[in-house]
């Protein structure tokens, strides 16, 4: 028998009865809860809830949403109900370093990352062969200071044309304008090494090697107008030693960047990330 798979995420001011009200309505609609996670942030006094459930085929998301609306209104909830069977449409952006891009494509190919890649965009031609090998559209959008506004307009047009749900900056080495960052708020993820604010600029791993760093890390976060300071989704580290060369650090960095970005994209695509001001709640 066919079923509807759905994911409900919501947040609101904390008060008694939230879970009871939501689960009662789901039960009366014939839904069966498969997964549930909740969190009360005492600092902001906000409550966060994620529920994955199945419902009868005659109760799709479009029919279930109006039934839940009175509960959303009663508690002043910010809520989102999605069809879990629909694959998020993801646009990948890259410059010349393609390790994070290749890892994402592999995870989609194996089925670990459930997403539909709609296109690869780059300001260089290097990644065209990767797109060709994967059978994906490739868009070369070169950018200079003089052409930045036109290039970003073309990118936004592509996002709209492809119905992109998420833009992933898989080592795309261009700073997005404040306007583009705002337009993509909550639906663009970036990856960078975790040395920041130290070791800015060129060859950060070589700078770290010169200073005898003992931990290599990476941070995946939502893109905001504040460069590399958006809400953090995922981080990880790897230990390094004095015996390693700068090139060893670069190789370790490539690996941890790829893994961290893939996990962040997976969490987002599975609706496991909820914004909490400048922070995130991640039901991993």
C-alpha cells in the first residue's frame, strides 16, 4: 500500500502541550510517527521539533497541512511540512579545487545523499569535464569586479530556472555580494577551513604549518552577508603532528572539508537543520 512520507519541522515559544497537540492531530489524520526529536533552548525560550512520519496515500502533504494549521496558529508556530519523497534540487558551485564537489557527487551517486543535482556552476572551465562525466549541465560564469553584478544576476536566473532549493559553495572561491547572500538566505551553504579568523588569505594550511598548528578543521555554515560568519551547521577536526609537511596538512584539510560539507548538505536536505537566531539546531 502506498504511503505519504512527510517531515514536519516547527519552532515557537515554549509552553505546555505543544507535542501533544501536534501528535494528536497527526494521529487523527492516520499518520504514524517514525522519528521525533525536540529541543528547548532555555536562553531564547524557544522550542524546536522535527517529526518524520508516514500517512495514508489519501492524506498527502497538501491535504494534511490545512489540518495542522489551527495548531500552528494556536501556538504561534513557524512550521514547515514537506513531502520527504521529493528530492531537494541542489546547484553546486566550484572554482578550481574540486575535492568537495567530487565527494558530494559520489555521495549522491551511492544514494547516501538523497538529492537531485540540477547543475554545476563555476567561474572557471576546469569542472566542465566533471559535469560531462556525470551527465550534468555545466554553466561557466566567469566573474570580475566589473562583471560581478551581471554574473550574480545570471546565477540567480539559473537558480529560478532550475527550481533550485539549495546552493552549495563546494570551494567556490568568490565572495558573494550582500544582496545575493540575502536572496539566498537559508538556502546556501559554504565550506571553509576552521583556522579563521587566523591564517586568512592565500595558503592557509601553509601558514598553519609555519605556526605549528596541531588541529586541522573545517566549518560548514549558511551563507550570510557577514563573510564566513553564518550560522554553523557542521564542524570537524583532525589531529596533525610536527612530522607532517604543509602538503600533508593540505591533504588532510581536503578530506575533512569534503566530509563536513557532505554532512551539512545531508542534514539540510533531510530538514534536520533549524535556524535559532545566529545559531542552528541540528537534529542529526
